[in-house]
């Protein structure tokens, strides 16, 4: 998974050639940390069809807010530079994330 921040977000996410999933996470978000190994497995599994990025909101809050990310964890999907889906919440599962990936590839 590619680590992005406010300096690389536009180039890596909004100008990507294929669909992108961005994992917005924070160091104090236990659900984010629990999901991360599974998200990284999905990134490996679907790396040919989709680009996977993660963005630590620390130092990137303004960017997260501009993307309407108000809670963590948040998995945001982009196609052709447009935000098309936003999954969020403490009850988010790897299965739900994988289902959403399949919709966009």
C-alpha cells in the first residue's frame, strides 16, 4: 500500500489511471489498526485492478475534511478522480470492504 499525504494525494489518487481505495486511518483508532492487516491483504490480492493508498490523518486533517472524512476508519473509493463511495464506522468489516472493491474493478 502506498502511503499518501497532502502533498501526494492529488497525483496518486485523483490522477490515477485505475480505481483507487484510500484507507484514512489514525494511530489512536483501534478499529483502523485491527483492519489494517486485512486491508493490506486485499491490497495485495487486487493490486492489478485497483490502486491502494493509506493516509494517516495526523498532519493531514484538512485534506481528510475536504474529502468529507469525519470519522475513522474510512475507506474511500475514487474512480477517474471522483469520489464514488465512502465506507466508515466502527462496525466496518473486511468483507464489506472487499465487496466494495469488487464493485469498482
